[in-house]
C-alpha cells in the first residue's frame, strides 16, 4: 500500500526539506527529525506534541528573529517530519495486522 504513493511522498519531502529556501536545508532536515536549535525548542515540541495549541503568540515570538518566509519554512519542515512519523507508524500498525 505504501509503495503506491512512495514517489509522491519522496518528492514532497525533498521539496520541503532539500530544495533551496530562505532557511538552510540542514536546519529544515533537523526540524523534521524533531531536533530543534536554541530558540525553536518550544515551537517544535508544541507542533510535535500539541499542534492544536500552536498560537499566534508562538509565531509572533519567532518573527523577531526570522522573516515570514523563514517562519513558514520552520513550521512546514517540522510538520512534514511529524506527518512522516505518523504515516510510518500507521503503516507499521497495518503491516502488523496483515496475515502472513
């Protein structure tokens, strides 16, 4: 089942985490893994654990250090990482329930 969409998933991840952006690709890749540099820990943790609680105040605090495009890329990279983790977990659960 996962193979059907593997190419599209890979292209999406590559575009979000590897393409040229306003933030370094290495930062975006680290954020996707849940590795937050100083100053981004709170936002990354909130996106990973309680995304419904991310507020305008969380993002406003970043705008003192980052441009609007950079804030977008930071949130997107973190979200892409979380989505990939959740998809992998769901696929593993499905595979575990399949009969041999």
